[in-house]
């Protein structure tokens, strides 16, 4: 006998309301303990055959006792990390308008290329004769970078943007020392609007930092720079387009002033993505500029790296580029790994890292460049700038622009003047965006703007996506002004977790998992 | 262009909404004459297929480690990485996320960072570990600067067993700040008198174990002498798998431990990206470089994780920061921690045992070849041999026979009279056939 009653097909009854669950999970949103709470010391997810007995050569160095690390079987590990991934927001999830960080689409072709065995499975110290394709790839990447920037040389090895900054500033330091001014030229000018890495880098390389005041219009003025120049000034570190999203209008004059004073112009290239194919740093008087391959050329940010920070150098700085580098002469390329092997006229300042830099990122960046071509890269810059200005135009009547007199480049900067009296802060506004399904913009940076909100949509967003984003931010802005405070001050309400107590984390740092103390048996 | 969603109509509508005639009006701050009028001299856009062809051809010109008997190490090692690792790190939510500045929607990243820090602390035997550095070499240079901040001294002593590239990175960075570096001569047989270098002027002693020549070093006496003089011991390793078999630096009273984590979870990649491991005693945590992830609670009292102690960092402290590092090795950390979670201590111990067993087998085989002398008394999965001919020539001749035999010391330290030395690594990937092929080819070449 068949049961004639089928599966109910109507929506269930009852009001939609908040139900506690037994597990604490909420359907797709799963609570996931730490590996130390679910794994066991005897468990492993890797099968390795025990070797036949042999005579150890570890001497007295053999490890005594347990390491204290749990393992997970493969299915447990898979589930653990998949669940963790579901608590993360990525570019592939939605609009990720993090100003200055350039969260553009990460093409999977680039991932596939980086995994080709001839790139991923080659050792940095295997005979050079067995890696001609690796050198060819590095030379090709270098050619693209030099052409796009209009600069005559590039040091590829720095591992990320800040490492590139250090490389550029070390080249400047070496050039100054070679002129015999090492003891006297030790001040670097850094605008107040700069990334924190700039003053940190200058200090790391042994310079002292003098701030350049910000102008009310968000730019750096050549008079302000000139007023600070003297025989002790080694360089200026200037971001262009700057951290307010503005192309520095006096950049050529600033470069000329630096050069006339015997100093150098380091350009922070974090925002190079706005001008690729539109303007060349080499035409603007730049002496050194790092390029974040993970920003401009879309190698994935990966939750905080790895990046890559090649530095383009002017003729004056090129001889001081660090080892290793590839020297090409009469059509023949040669890998130079030691100062003593450097061609005549070169005086490498040293070495930034073991080996050759971020090869895996070079492949991805070159795949991006080949895919886009000269035409696509120019179009990408234009679209990135267009998208930012479109957002700005869509919000300018509700939110306040600190620098209305200049067009934005790839990112639109707002301040919190428009939130005055609402009881809603920039941070609250950002957290409410999370509830709407967006990653917040960069907040409270640059420091020269009060309650800054720096929105960078990149060229990867469609017009429909931007329209919905603008409509959402308008709705939030109206709510903030309309006294709907609870939508903001306790936001996010729909994220996997609510706002976290960062003060507690810093006051009583818990930086690793500790086995809980055994529960005491209750005394009778 | 497949990556650009805007249509021409969209662009026109958007320009009209902004109120400018064309896109170049948005570039009006670019100085006159500096806005490019023509496309740069580079090829035009290409489809996927064409890009694959171009890069595929370049890749095919290289000899992949997995295609030949492969014994190259000296700071980067060929290991087997479980398939699960590469699948998981390519999940969009990991691959395409940013540094976790908004913790409510980045708990995935933050939790694995917290787990990673715990794993690194356990492996090294240290109290705290950070969320990674770029690689072992830059981490070592940062450790030296950290020691200078802790001790308020500015002189580092580098062991002659420290990887020469690491020593150069330390010297380069230290040189910029006029800090003193005393680098001992290359020390093939681990016989140097490093204790004799330690006095009250020294900030730190940097010692690698296994050292670049493969020797295992006794760190305890160095730590004791350093501490007696108010100096720190910085222990370095380039082969993290060794920690599955040897006494960790933390058990020998090291103050800071730095290492290369590439061996776990990460490919060779011709040298990068890799992952720098960095651990220290808890009392020095506020002088550490790099990011730290810490546990806390949310507004409802539930456990969660955040980046913490950021008052050390560049975005807060600017020129007073402990380091300028910002982006680190996020996704390489993830690969490391997944692989380490799959291994667990049981798997890591076994993996280390196989590595050591294979290296012992190879050392015994090579010791029987005329013109080859194994120099190490102790080693883990790598050792140095003295050859009857210059090692670079031998390596080149063997490469022609399709065997990548090791790293000639002259590649790392030219002009030091060490041209007859070859550093040979042997991991779990090497088979008896690989070893037999190396021995046979060596006999022909020598």
C-alpha cells in the first residue's frame, strides 16, 4: 500500500521570529571550534609509511617529548576550513570598496598559470641553465613594468609594498652615500596624509622623518615642500595619486624642487592602478616607486598576503639596485646574485631577501598584463576612476566631501561632517554596511580627514552593482540622519559575530590556545 | 575585455551623471602634457587561450623538480603537499579576502591565524608567535632589530652556519641604520668559536640549526653565555620539518625563533612567496614585528578573534613602529596551517623520520663513492659533501644528465675557497631509484 499523503509543499505556518537552536548553529552558519578542541594527538590526515629501522644521525639533538599538536583526518580538516571560509567576506562575495587596497577581480586564469610546474615546482637554487623560462618571465614582467611607468630599471625582489618602499629608500640612501653626503643628508619629508608604512620605512632605513603639512584642498603644495628643503633633506615620500584619491597637481614642480635641492623623489605607488596607461611616473620626475602587484595587477590579497613590491628606479638610482637581478647584455641574460658579479658601473646596496622574490606573484601579474594588454589596462584605469566618481556623484548631496574642488581618481573620500549630531560614527556606519551585505570602505584613513570614509570600487563593478551600492548608502545615510540610531550603533546584527571587544584583546592578550585547566572535582 | 563589466552605454550614462564630457575631464589634475595620448608600446588584450599558450611555453623551458631526481635544498625544500591544501586555499572567501580589518566578517581568517600562531609556538617551543613575516630571511633581519630594541644595544653576531642570503639581508638592513654586524666565516664543520664573540656589547647572537651545511647545533650553551651578558639568542631554521625530529629552540632557551615555513604547505615557486615564522618569549611580545591575532569576546560574550597589540604597528605608530611590515604572507600561512593540521604531531613526526631516514641512506651511499666525502657528524635531511671536482661543474654536468644534485656552496659563497662543496638535501619525495641514479651519475662525472 502506498502512502497517498505526499510531502507538504506549502510554506510553514507561524510568524518569522528568532529561534534559539540546540547547537547554536544557524543553518549554513556553523559554529566551528578550534583544531585544538576537535583534534587528537594521535590523529593524522596524511598517510606516510614508517621507514625501515636505521641508525639515526641526529646525535644528541633528537627531540624529547611531545610537540603538543593535534591532527585532523582529511574529512574533518576539509570541513573545518570550509566552515571557517564561510565566515569570511571576499571580493567574490560582493562589493569590497576598501579604499587604497584595490580589491579588484582575481582572475582564476592567473592562479592556474602560477601553478604550472615550470613556475611552481622550480627551486631558486637549481642550476640557472635549467630555468631559462623563469628568467624569461621575470624579464618580460620587468619590461611591462618599465614601459607602464616610463622608468629605466626595476628591482623585482621586494616581497610586498612596504618591503618595496624599504628597497627604494635604501637605493636613495646608497646613492647619497656614494655622493659623500651619507652623514649629512638624513631627513625624509613625509606628508601627513601618507600611509603609515612611509614614515615607518624611512625610520627603518635610518632616516628621520619631517612631516609636510596637508593643504585644505587635500594636496601637497610645492611652496610647503620648498620651505622644508635644505642640505639635510634626502628625499620626499609622496603618494600619487595621493591617499585622498587626488592626483597631486604640483607633482612635477615638487619633483623639480627636490632635484634642485640635491634630494630624491620616492613615490608610493600604492595607487598606481588609477593611472596605468594614462600617465607615467617617469614623466613626472619620480626616482623610485614601488608597485603593489597585489593591488594594481590583481594578484590575490589572500587575507593579508602574499604581496609583491617591485620598485622601478630612475637612471640615478638604478646602479644601486639590490641583488639578485638579471643583467642583459648583447641579447644575453645573466643572473647576478652577488655584488662582486655586478656589471661595471653597478654598486648594489645589498640584498632584500633570500632568493629572487615573489615568483608566484610575478606569474599572476604577467598573466593579468597579457590578458588586459595596453588597451585593457588603460581602460581598467579609466573605468576605476569613472566608477569612483560615479559613486561620489551619487552620494555628494547626502554625505560630505572634504575636498570638493578636485575630481577623485580611483577612490572617493568622504568625511564625517554630515554625521554631526546624529550620534552615529563612521565606524557605526561601516558596521551597518556589513548588515547590508557589503564590505565597509576604508575608515579613519587618511588621518588628515576627520572620520574618513575612503571608497574604492575598482573597475570590476558593473553599473548595476554601483547603482545598488549607491542606493544602499543613500538609504543608510537617510536613516542615520533620521534618528534610526539602533540600525548603526549595535551593528552588525546579521554577521556571524557581533562587534568584538578590541580593548580587552589588547589589555589581556591571549595569542594562542591554552589547554583549559582541568575542572576541579567539587569537594563533597 | 572579459574582466571589465561596463558597456560603452554605461560609460556614457555615468559621465553624464557625473557631469563631465569625457573621462579625461576626470584626469584634469594631471599636469599639462603628461596625460598620455596614445597607447603604450605593449601588446593588445588577449584571450585566455593565448595567455595560456604564452606562459605555458615559458614554463615548459624550466626543469620542474618533480620531473627529475631532485636533491636541491639550502633554504627551500621539495616536499609533498596534500591535494586538500591547494583546494582549500583557493576557496574564494580565503583567496579574495583582505587583511582582517573588519573582524565581524573575517573570523575565518582570524581563527586560522590564531590556530597558526598556536601551532608555531608549539613547534618552536616558544610562548608566542606572530601571524607571519615575508620569509625566513626578512624575519631574521627583523629579529635582529627586535633584539636591538629589547637590549638597547646595536651589535649582532652571526654564526658562520647562517644561510648566506639571510646574513646578507641582515647586513643590508642593519647597515642602513649603522648597526654593527659581526659575521663569522663560513663554518662547514660547525667548529666555530661563537661563545668567544659574546660580551657585554653584543645585542644578539644569530645561530641556525640545522645550519646551512646541514649540521645540527647545540644552542643551549650559546643561550647561557648570551644571557650571562645580557644578550639574546636568535635561533633560525630554514627547514621547519626538522622540528618534528630535533629538540626545538625553545627548549634550549632561545629568546627569538625565526624560520622559513615553506616546507609545510607551500610550493618551491622559484623562491617565493614563502612564509616567515616568528616566535619569541612572551615578555618581548610588545617589541615583536608583524601582526598578532588575539582572542576576545563579542558584544554577546561569544568568543571571537581580532588583530591586536596594533599600537606596535606602522598604521598607528608610524615612524615609531616596531616594523614597516603591512601585507605579510596570509595565504601561505593558510597553506602552512592546513598542512600542519593534516599532519598533526603524529604525521609531522613520521614525516621527519622519513626525511631523516632517506638522508641517512643517501649519506651512506655517497660515502661509498670515490671522490665524495660526507662532512657532517650530525644532520637532519641535508648534509654537505666534499667532491674531487668543483661542485658547480659537477652540478651542471649532472643537470645535463637530468639529475638536480644539490647546491654548490660557491653559488651561495663565491670566492671563499669552498668550491668543492655541495649541499645535498633528501626529503620524503626521493625514492631509492632517485638515490641510485644520483650515485651512478656521480661516479660517471667524478
